[in-house]
């Protein structure tokens, strides 16, 4: 698998951003990387789903949908 390029102008994102993390993710989750990236986004909110992995829509569709609807309702 190739390396990801994280050199994006995250500071320039002006819309609210929701980061949804499955804490059992063994494909992508790196707490340090996620924290550093989130610190660069002005309007960011994070939701952790402890019992989910990388495929949130398949693993926890109802919980993910609930979190997305709640985020959208508060915009």
C-alpha cells in the first residue's frame, strides 16, 4: 500500500467538519496523525465509535447515520 500525502491546506477549510473514527480500525487509524490533522481544521468535531473498525457504514450503519444526522441538525 502506498503512502498518503497529508500535505493539504486543512487550515483553509471553512465549513464544519465531522471526523468519525472507528477505534478498532486497523487499516488507517493512527491517533497521533488524526490528532495532528484535526488541530489544523478550524471547525472540527470528532466522534469515536469504540466498537467499530474501518468500514463504519457496514459495521455500524444505524449509529453512523444517527451521528451524521445529529451533526447536520446542528449546522
